[in-house]
C-alpha cells in the first residue's frame, strides 16, 4: 500500500520553503509516500509563484505535485485575518481532495493532511474526510510548549492572558529552565484580546491531531521535548533542522543574480570570521531615525559589516513588505557610505543562507525568526538578538537566556507595537554598539556554544541521528494510521 499526504502550507514564502523541504525529505526517505501540495491563492503571490515555478522545474521534487486552488472572490476584505481566509477555503480544499482521491487506484490511499501551523482550520476538513491531521510547526518546540501552556491557563485555570501585558509576572513555562517576564517576552498576539482567540484555537486544534512535526532537533530543545513527551498532547516529532539551502528563487532574475555575485565577491575578500551580518527577515525594516542609530553603532564598533537594509512599507499598509532603496544615502547619516567604504557594505535583498555559510561571517544580528536561528546554528554563526514581531521575543529569550547561543541587543523590542497600543521605541547607537562588540569578541561563550551546537545539528539529520530516527517513526506512524 502507498499513501498520499496532502500538504497545505501558509501562502508565505518562508513557510512554503520550509514545507517543501520537509516534503522533499519525506518522499526521498520512503517510496511508499507521495505528496500533493495545495496552494492557497493570496494577494501576495508574485514571489511565491516564482518560487513554485522553480520547484516544478526541479528534478528534486519527484512524487510531489502542486495544485493551485481557485481564487476567492476578489471583493473580499484584504485586511481580514489570515485564519479567516483559511476558513473560506475549506470547501475548496474538500472538493479538491475528494476529486484527487477518485483518481487513485485501490492500492493508493489518502494518508492525511500535513497542515501549516497557521492552517488549523483545515483539521475540520480532514475530520470530515475521515483523515488524520499532522501540523508542521515551523517555530520551535519550546514555543509549541508555550502555546499549549497558555491555552491550558486560559481554558482550565481561567487566566486572562492579556492581563500579563500590564504585570511584572515571571511566568514559569514547561520546557524552559528560566521563568520568562510575561509582559516583555510573550508574543503581542497573546497579549491582545482580538488576537488571543486565534492563538488559543490553534493550540486546541493541535490537540486534536495525530501528531505534530516540528522544525527543530531534540538536542537544542531537550527540556521542551521531554516536557511535551510527558504531557497529554499528541506525539511531537522533531525532524529538523530543515533548511532550504537553494534559496527561495528570488535570485533567479539577472539583476538579483548580479547583486548576489557582488555580495559574494566582497565577502571573498574579507578575513575569516571578521564580518558582522545584519539581516531582519522578509518583514524586517526600520524608520529613518532607527537606521541612523544602527549606522552610528556600526561605525563606532569598527567591525566589518554586511547590512541588508530595506525600505519600510507605508504605515497605512500593515501587511505590505519592505522594498528596496534606490539610494541608501537618502536614509543613512551623511558621509556614512564614504567613511565605511573599506569596512562595510550596505545592500537591499540578501541571500541569507549563502551569506551565513561564508567563512568570513563572524556574527549575525538577527530578528530571531526560527528559520534564521536554525540557519545560523547550522553554520556555527553566533547571534545578536533583536526581535521584531510574532514569537521572536520568545525566540530571543530562548537563545540568549536559556541556551546562551546569542547575545542581546534588545530582547524585548517590538515592531508590532500597535497591537498592544504602544508607541514605537528606538534602540540607541550605544546599546547596539555594545551588543555588536560583545558578539564579535573572539572568545565569547555564544561563539563557543554555537560551534558545538552546529556539529550536533548536522549529526541529528544523519543516519542514526535523533531527527533521522524521529522522521522514520513519523513515516511509520503515518502508514499505520492509513490501515487503522
């Protein structure tokens, strides 16, 4: 018997990239599996379409097919929460999967849904079709433990989580050694009355599934893995680190390919472990005053640097992405480019994985997105934590306080300040420079620890490694659930 897994990723480039890496790993690992990826239409599809086309053209995706779902009514309110869009797509997904199943021969069966962590509404569709669901959690195991714990506090102990916003509570979290300062480290969505229900519904949905794949590995989160294995939640499969080494297709056009070549050539000319890399993810950007503070800190530190600097979207377009500057001098301090010409390079888009892999990189100022953390650990690059939004404050706490794999620039910084009704804060050049100097010290503890964890992360995926074994167990459980 063979099985078909239905993958439903969030229509976000970073989420689709991670999803495709685990899909590829599954079909390469076991020839009993094939995969159909259902692509939900989105108003932000240009880069996604480019990426998907690159996947389809690749020979790496044997036994993986893609189905573009029909677009919803174009008159739908564009600022509706993404989870509502998922709910609207339920009938479309059910019809697509039903039609797909009709094309199978008797020896080929639907094996279940593998859903993005933000697509929990699709569990209902899987239930209606009599299929198991397996969330693919693209954040950390520790954050999964936090989400379950917050849901337990809210549902079983009737705690109003949003009240932590104005408290000094140090919150113990199963799976963490240190209690966390709730008002500064909990994600803004957990502290907001409008968004908290989505967080809680996500955890409730996860509890109804057959198991949860997490893009992590047991050794980096042993406490969280042990805590969840001793709880009543479904099995947690740590199958990572899943890293997209080939990029997201954005470097396929001639202009971007030229930029890529210039960046790598410049890095080739720098001494080993001498360059500080600053990159803040697909949504990361700062206003002009904050940019100037960063520039002053870089100049004051005296370290070589490679800075991915993007123009922020208009403030009235909260879901828009940063764009490229035509001229960096319009936002940087006067004379900065000339004064740093021998020590630094400012760019827009950055090929993050390729940069982190380069031997000249000695430190990474990061927004602490989980994918970025895994990439930095894989390549043995110590981090300076400057989180912006979502669960990144929690990730920063995890890296700095729990594991010592990063130093702090400002662990409690929030870019999504408006969700909490707060004013945007500014991090001074002095604070940034202090973090940079600490990060780039040759003998700091974070540098030593991340080198050790890098070796462990690579062994986890090898035959006999922890994640290799867990992925095998996941596949066996999927096949057993088909015939159950």
